[in-house]
C-alpha cells in the first residue's frame, strides 16, 4: 500500500552493468510481478533473508545452551566443561573467522567442504596466547571444527554433513 502523493515502492533487479541479458531481466521482472499479484512482497523476502540466523548466532546459541546443560552430547549426557572449552576455542579460531557472518540457510555442502579444506590447509593458523604453540589447523582440527557446530544447524545441507567423509591425514 502506498501513501497518497508518494511513488510506489520499487524493487531493483540488478545494478547497472548487470550479468543479466534483457530477456533474463524481463523474466525476473515477470516473476516478481506474479509474486506481487499473489500477495507476495519481494522486499519482505529480501529483508527476511538479510535478517536470518548467521553461523555466529548458531555458535553463540550452542555455547550458551551447552553451558547450561540444555544440549546433550552423543551419549545423551551433558557436555563436559573441558569439551565445551575446546569447542569454544575451535569456534573462535576457525568457525567465526571463516564463515561466522554467513547465513545458515544459505550454506551449502560445498561451502562446508571448502571451510573444512581451508582449515586443513592452515588458513586459520596463528600463534596462540598462553599455553601451547601454534594453532596450525590440520585435518583433525578441520573435522572437529565442523563437528562441533553443524549438528545444531537446521538446514538440510548442514544436517547432511553427518554423511560427509572426514578428511584423512
């Protein structure tokens, strides 16, 4: 609904120099018009996608709930404090820097495999503070970093990660 004297709301299909041909842009515009006629709101859909849960949000929820004992481990028992501390370290060292800002609903299996490969290749390697040496990543860190947060994701692509073959070193 528009106010009197104001231009109707508009939707941008693409910026200038877009990757679309004229025919492709017309097809997209036609689809948008059909959505609007069926009481759809393309701007609301964009806003919903923009405001969706990020990987960082899921990780934060997991750490909070597991700390309270609300998340159970593999054997149906509370997650130990030492395990939670290691998960927190992995999340801070590997998950957040690489994919923390990504929207969970937009993650694909290829994204997760790339994430795992990047950790194994040492993209997140850095000097540790305090006890220990250098966080070098590696295949073990890659597998555990994926495993510590993926079971709590609600997307089908993330749930299918239980079937992803672990990297072997």
